[in-house]
């Protein structure tokens, strides 16, 4: 299965509680922090909810 790299680019200050929970659920805490996650429908849905706060790229291999 492919993987995606998710990086927190903007602060969660001012975001709704659901958005903050999604960012925490992705394993991101600080701006600039990145995580490599499995490309599953659940993860893609979480990323979609906070797309304005994160940057996402697909990793080959």
C-alpha cells in the first residue's frame, strides 16, 4: 500500500475543536512536523478536513 507524507504548515489556533482533534489524530503537534502514514480512506478523510492547515504528498515505494 502506498504512503503519504503529511506536514503541519499552519497553526491550529483558531481552528475548530474537530480540526484540532484531526491534526492530533494524524500525529502532528508542532508546525513543520511531518509524519508518513498509510494511504487509507480514513487517513485521507482526516487530511481532507484539515487541508488548509497541512501539506500532503504521496511517497513512492
